[in-house]
C-alpha cells in the first residue's frame, strides 16, 4: 500500500476527475447525506483516495456518499449514499 492508497483529503481532491462527469465545478455542488441528513458542499467532505479512485464520506457521520472509479472507458460515479446532489448556482 502506497501513501496515495492511504490519503485522506477533502472533496477538492476529486475536482479534476469529477469534471469528466459533471458540467459544473463539482467541489461547489451541494450533497445531502442519506444517512444523517447533513447538507454541505463536496469540498467539505472527506475523500479517501486509492489508485482506482476515491470514496467520498460525510463530514458528520462518515457514511459513504459517493464512490468515484476511474476506468479505461471513463469515470463512473455512484451516488447511492447521497439523498441528492445539487449543482451550484451559475
């Protein structure tokens, strides 16, 4: 396991990767945790990075909000732990 495999960062760490999926600055997107109801911008979440992508966790209860996987055929995002994701205002 390398130091990158153990990196714990904020939501800004996935800005470049998520720009391949979303047409807006994903770090400013608002997410609501389906587990505890906490609402905040992606930039304030906790991200655990590995060689395959990242796991985005709620800053309040640490539930998994998003899983982002980089694959040869593109980036895949599972938002099953987020009740909703809202694009930032233009």
